[in-house]
C-alpha cells in the first residue's frame, strides 16, 4: 500500500479538516485529531502536525497539501521466526531492552510473563507498543504491570557497563547476557509453571545471540523465538518494553538530580553540550560514571569543553 507523509502547520490543519469534513471517520488511535476516508485513501492527522495518507491515491492526495518531504514510510512488518498459530493468546515470557543508544544512563532489560489471565489485564491497562506511548504514561502504568505479572528487571549502570566494555565485551554481548539473565530469573520465579513460548525482541540473529552466551551455564533455549517488533506480536514483550523504559527513566531522573542538570536522552548534539557542561563543572571521572564512555559523544564533549 502506498504511503505519503506531510508535516503541516496549524493553518493547513484547519484547511484539511474542512476539506475532508464530509468524509470524516472516527479513529480512536493515540494522538489522532482527525481522520477521513476519501479517494480510496485513508487520511490521518496527528496532534504533532503529521498528516498521513495511506492507499491507492496517497501521493496525489498528499500533493494537494504540500511537498512530500518525508520519505514514504514503509509498513512496519516483523521479521524473525515463524510463530505458533494464535501466538498472541499463548502464555508467553517476553523480553526487551532500552537505553542502548543513549549516551547517558544505563541499559535496562526486562522480562515479563503473561498468560491469558494477565493478557486481559495488560490490555485493560492500555499496554501496547511502547513507541505509541508517552514516557509519562509508561511510568504511570509500570507499577500495575509489576503487580500483575511475574517479571524481572535488570539495570546495567554505567560504571559496570564501562568496565565490561573495556574488557572487550560488545554491547550486543552485554544485551545477550542480560536478556538471558532476566529470562532465567522469571523462569525461576514461575517454576514449576512454564511458559508455552519465550519471545525475545530481536536485536541479533539467533546464532549471534547464542554465540554471545557461549560457555555460560543456564542458557535459556527451550521454545525461544526471535522476532523484530515483537511488541506487536505478544503483549508480554510490550509490557517488558514498558518496564525496561520505566526503569531507564527513573535512573535518568536520579542521574539528573545527581548532576544538577536535566540529562537528555539519545546521543545527539544537545547531549554533547550537556556532557561538556558536566565535564567542566564536575570533571571527567564524574562524567564517565554516568555515560557510555566509548560513544563518540565523549570526544565531542571534550572538544566543546576544552575549546579555547
Ligand atoms: Mn527491542
């Protein structure tokens, strides 16, 4: 299906809503302020000003409202193992991680078990793909997820991360070890009960993942499936993603208090600026203790901080 996306200003948003008023449809998706079906095309306007066209005439409809600047968005499809039928309804142990691309703060990994009983409660709570949820909403529902499901959350703080990285561990290997550990912990808590399947939100091919774990004992391998975008395949992974994110956000909050400045997420130029500021005021050892030191941001922050 063809896709086209525009970013439009408030004035154009008004015009769009007026133009398609007769074709208006109701769509209760997060962030949607207006939706219509016209000319074989689904038109969705988001609060952010994003205007999405999907369908046969997506491009020609979009052109009425502006230049299609953003590359057409591919439909997100999951890649990975073929899953058992009716997978979403099975009792599944899912795992996911966050913080891997952020210069500041830890990597967090969570594993969550959800049988049909918990699946219903998680749905009720509004658990879904974390990319569709705000940080605040995730922090809000995380306690209810923890109270509902057998789970385990691991936090790899920067000092240990940097020491492990210096020993030659890749980030992939650290993630692999953390996923395995989190899954193992939940299996222990569940025993003698067993999940019908385990689903890992895929960050590495199966072979690579098990290479990371080579030589370890207690490698979780029964009924393990790998898939990308696994949050959409079983709600246990969506819940795990939220718990990992909530743990990451709490840690970032604590780091901000500690550093005396609001610490930004990601690894962009803003991150370099704040890192440089911390470097000047608190020194290198302190900055190292709250960052993934091997990231390119370190050199950029030094260049900014020590610029004559
Ligand atoms: Mn993931």
